[in-house]
């Protein structure tokens, strides 16, 4: 199952509207083949693992329940392919929460006399496909809030200087995350202060697949010569109807796709924006600031995970805070992360966890 999870991880974020799944075929303790989900229209992990091999009597490990036939499905059902291949045993990490499958895949296998075990690697499989599950269940993107801070919680000095609070290891780690998400989002203040490219550059190399770059700008402050426009990939500029028309035309000429949303006291209405992005098949968003945008998303309950890269430096109280005021008066009311983990990226550390604003709908074991 560990190998199956690694296979799923290798295609994370690259399967568009399908969950990223891994499968491993084993015979007498020997790995025969491995498979991972292809983009829509391509083979699923199980079919890839079964292709061109003799699977009779083998055990198949898969990170998500094999699919069955349903209306509108474009690929052959994996459960039936497993039956026809003569697989003797299937180990499933978790059942598919999709109501069109929801235990039916396991039922097909068991009716054919195949031994099925459920639950090995369940927590790891669930964590891996949380973004897919939220988008599938609610039609909204899975939001990961990322910031790099000093020990005293500052993202920049009073002058706005922030390069670099964290070291190269933390920055490389962040680029690896950019490489799998559907989009990277910032506010116009971050564009003005840092002029970021917002591209994924793991290992210092521009990744072949680039996330959509999203800038929230209700007032038309983003300069037409910003670095985000000189990079490969798509740029969305979310703005308000009241933004200057000439600026909007300049953004369009620079290749940006405009999304006009209602405005609120903090700028672009993020509730409306996230709904539009979900409809446009943006299933995951890596939010990199600034503090106003992060605060708005946190206050409205849109953030699903927090990723805080913490450096062993002190900036002081006159520095800029990572998160602006949330109106919390008591420590008991503070946002506490669940399933929090700490990872060392010398000299820095990464603290990450789930906000519990949303929980996946799971299927009971049949």
C-alpha cells in the first residue's frame, strides 16, 4: 500500500476532475506492476497496473475503491476489469465517497468471489485526496494558506522587506507544493510589494505544468508590467465592476482573464470568487498572501489547511503580521489546527494542519 500511495502522490493534481489514485499488483510478495490515474479519458490506476500482465491469483493494492459503471462515465469500470483479470485479492485503502460508486465497487468484487480488505492506509489515502473530495462534494476549491514568518510571527519588516525570511530549503519545499496545485493566489498588495512571478520552480527549474496565477485586485492597482504576466500559463485577475475600465483593458491586453465579482469591505468578495473558480475546475488553491487576503479567507472559514514556514529570526513588533485581525477576544476561541505536523527544513520548520472548516463525507464499511 505504501507503494500504491507513492504512485498516487506522483500524479497528485494532474488528473483534473478525477481523484489521483495509485495501484500495485503483487504476486507472492513480488511487485508485478504499478499504475496511477491518467487525466480524464485516460486509464485509471487499476487498469494501468493490470495492462499487459498475468494477474491471475495476484493481490491488487489500491488507494481508492475501484469504480463501477455509471451514467456519463468515459472509461471502463475498474471493478469489472479486476474481475476479468482473475485477481484473487484486493486491498482497498478507502471507499469512494462518490455516491455513484460508494461501496458498489467492493460489492462487485465480492460477488465475483474476490477477497476484499478495506482500511490499510486509509488515513494517508484520505489526506492525499482531500482537495479532490472537497471540490467533488461542494464544488469549491480546497484552500491551503501558506506564509513564511519569523519566530515572532512577522512576514516582513516595517519597510516591507521580506527577502528572505526563510532559507532555501523552505522555499524549495514551497515550490514543490506550487507544482501540484491548480492555482496560486495573492492579493494586489503582494504584487505591488514583491512583484512575484508565482511560478512553480522546483529544483530551480520552471515546471512543465504551471498553476493558474490569481490576483485579487478590486481597485485596479496591479501594474501591467508585473512579473506574473511574463510567465507561461494562465493569469486570472479577480476584480470589481467599479475598477477602472482602462486598467481592465490593459490587463486583458497582457493576457489576463478577468473575473468580475461583487466587492465587499475587504475588496473582492471571496465567497463569490471561490464559487466561480470551482465552476472553472480549480480544485485546489495555494494562497501566498498578503495578510489582508489571508485574514479574509480565514475569517470566512474558507481555509482548509494552514502551512506556516517558521524561521529562527526575530523582526519585532513594528514588522508586518502574517495574519491581520480576526476579531478573536479569547484564546479559547482561537483557530486551532487539527492533525498538526511539524517538519524540519533546516534552519526552518514547517507547521501544518487542518482547520476543520470542512470534513470529507466518508462511506461506512460495507
